């Protein structure tokens, strides 16, 4: 098949999958009032491949067969491949009005990680997982499938490991091993895009011990597999007005509590089964691929924060004030720092088993810089905009001739800026900073793709500490053999 149309993608979701929303079973996710918003948003990853303006970026041709595939399935071999992948992620997110699409991005991140870890397991333990990973990669690529990844377990008591929990199902585990496959039980939390994906990849969330070997499991299953249940979060649903919610009324990702109730997984779909030594490395390797995706999809959001600030400052007539220019400069620098770090992470990549891996240290510095400054950016944007973010009139008031004339008359800004124009800008900023969507983005900034502390630990681990300590010792030394500093 190679490249699917939007219609083919939507048709593939009508497969009897078990999804619940606000206590009710969802019959068809493509027409459900809330979930269809996520489906239509996810369709961007299919639209972009058929759009002449983006086709060269979104599609690549296999060198041997000439068959065309989504570029998301291009295994990066060098820095140029990583840069193009980042550019595609940014382009699709920009079309999604700052909401990442993710149905191809996250699954291929996982497949890249599985290639690397499966090869290591096969070499060290004599397993035969790599052929299964390659076969699944070709299945997803050739059929242009949408993919979700379930990584974060429910965890229960965070001070205890999986095997030490009060009940054994806080982490997904293998409960039975049969000749043809395994049976798994447990739950994963905040699984993105699962209701509108075709394949679900399940991987460990942490380092494990030998006592936890039944929790060292990785596999993939179709979303309509018997025993798989999804309880979709209603957070941020129900905004229909594009006037008051210009982003969240049209673009959304569904998140689920994903339950595995004695799910059978055939052997050919199993990529880890008790190899506890590799649970942590698989979790980490996936996260590093996915954090590069993350800093790529944050770029349109940062551009919008800066662009909205510049626009509202201009409309309010305050763009020449020194304190305003200081805030605008900060927002621009914030956005551009993450952009430059994203590019450098790709340029300074390493190659492992033929797969290009973005610079881990730089990726985590970029992600930490984004996350630790996001709420400060919201403060600046709200400060520049004013209290109308939460006290302004609604669309109905604007349309009513009796009230609309007052809105235009009293809420205009700098000469030539009407009340409606200014109110639309304010509503955009409100959707970004005060709505449920704004809260969703603020939580994602802190927790998505790993916590702030995880990023700090990675930076500390990846930095070449011995190199700079040698330099410090050389300067501090009482005597030096010559004036040449050590190799830095």
C-alpha cells in the first residue's frame, strides 16, 4: 500500500475496538463528538503526504524498490535524515496549530529503539527478536499504519518495584507463556493517540531486577485485540467554538488508561519476554528518540508564544515600552534557543548499527530549557495581554447587533485594530494559557517525554566531567610541566 489516504485511515479505525468515554462504550471513534476531533487531527499525518506543498518532505522512495513511504518510516542514517525528520515533525505540528499529531512519530521512535535493543539482546543472550522487530517495522511501513506507544505503568507505590507491589498488576506483566505466545495483564497510563491508532507498542518504563522478570515485556498488538480496553480521558473535550477556542476546538490528542485483561500476544509480536537486564536500556533508548521528537514538535508552540506576544503588544499599543521589549526579547530568545539546540542535536549525532541517534546531551538540555521556562513564558504572555483573557465577552455577544456594536467600539486597540480583531487575538492567547488546553500543554511541558529530574540526570551522566576536571586540575596545579593545557 505504501501511502494511505485520509479515508483509508479513518476506515481502518472502525474495527470493533473497545473504547470508553465518560462511562459509555464508543461505537465508532470516527464519528464520536469528542474523539472524532482527535481522529481528524491525526489525519494530518496522512494529508501531508498527499499535499504538493509538503510531499517532498513527507514522502521518501525506497532506494531498492522505488516504493514510496511516509518519511516517518525512514530509519535515520545520518544527520541529514534527522534534520528532515525534525522538519517534518515541525511541519505537521504547525498544521495542527501547535498540537503534535504523533500517530506516526511516536511509533517509529519506538521501532528505532527496538531495532537497537533487539540486536543487543540477540547478540548477548541468543534470542531471536530482531527478525520480529524488522517484520513489524515492514508491516507498519508497508501498510502506512498509525501507531501508539504504551510505556508508563500505573506503578502503585512508587517506593516499591513491580514485584514488591501490594497487588501484582500495577505494572504490565506476563502471566502465562504458551507455545504460540504470551498472555499479559496490567495497565498503562496516559497512553497518547491509542483510540485512533492501528498498532499499540508496549514497552517497559524503568530498570528492572531479576525478581521483576515477568514485567520485562515488550510487544505490539492491534487496537482491537480481545482483552484490550481503553478508558479515554475527557479532559479538554467539548469546545465547539473556534472563536473562543481557536486551537482546542479543532485539534486534540486523546489520552487513555490502557488496560490489558489477559491479552494474548503471538510470539512473532513479542520483542522482550523476561530479559530484565534490557528493560531499562529499552526504556531509555525509546525516550531519547522520543525526546528528539518532543523538542521538534515544541517549535511551533514556541513560535506561537512569541508571535502572539508580538501581535498583542502591537494591538495594545505597548510594543515600544522598554519593559515590554524586554519580555518580547526573552520570548524570542526562548524559542530560538530550543530551535538551535534541536538542529545541533541532529548535526552532532552518533551512528549505532547504522541508525543515527541525535546527541543525547543536547536533546536533554533543549528539553530541560523548554520545560523549566515554559510557565515563565506563559506569565510574560498573560502579562502583556491583560485581564480580558478571562473577562472578555463571547462570540454570541459579538454577533448580537445590540451588543456587538459596543464590543467593536470599546474593545478596539491601536488605530485600525477593531474590537473583534483584538478579541480574536486575546481568545487565541486565552486558549494557549488559561483554558483546559493551556493546562494540558503546561502539564505536558513538565511531564511529557520524561520529568525534569530525568532530564537533569541524563545531562549530568552524558557530560564529559573528566575532561573539564582535567582542565581545572591543570590550572590549579602548583607546577606545570609546560604551558600546554591537557587535551580537552
